[in-house]
C-alpha cells in the first residue's frame, strides 16, 4: 500500500474548512478529468457514499467511497472524517483532520491506497503523485496559495 500525507494551515475557521473539505462534488472539480457524484441523500455524515469517476468517456475508472467516521470540529475538538475506498481499481482509505490553528485551521489529509495492477515497487511514485494531486486539490478547495510556490 502507498501512504502519503498532506498538511495545510489556512486562515479559515475550522467549521468553514470542514465544510469545504466535505463538499464531495467540489473534490471532483479540483482533480483533472474527474467528476464526483454523491449516491446518498444529504446531509453528509457516516454512511454517505459517493463515486469519483476519472477519465474521458468510456476510458476511465470509478473510485467509490463511503464515509465511515464523521466527527465535525466542535470548539477545541478537532474534526475527523474517514473514507473507505472499495473500488475495483482503487482500494484503501483517506482521513481528513481539521483542527483549530493559530489564526485559522490546520488540515492533515492522510491516505493509504492500493491501485490494482500497480506493483509495490511503485508505492513511492504513487505516494509522491498522491501528495501532488491531493495537495493541489486541497489548495483549490481551501483557496490556499502556498508561499514557496510548491503545492504539495
């Protein structure tokens, strides 16, 4: 399994940060060639299921997920959302943590995944690609512009 982590500090409050990070269709708008469709009625919470479809036309793959832990931030308590990925091609999990930080919120996105057909020898490459793709997605969702010019 490939594991990666992306960390961001943003000037948004924890509640607004949580709202933006759990807007599942917005995730698809941040990842090239991807569209996210929520399969369960709202509001989001444990049991929410959605699929991110990446590709062009019939060439692509589905990444179905389910929210298995939903604890929005409350006061000083950090928020945690855990997603389980159960697709044919992508399996694993992602965990989003949102905590109050100095002047805003701190986000930690941790993900562990396996891509069918990709040998373990490529786990490092997959992790680096995940950091870049999800780092850029987080930046877009949060309106964050990295000060060093790097996005992951």
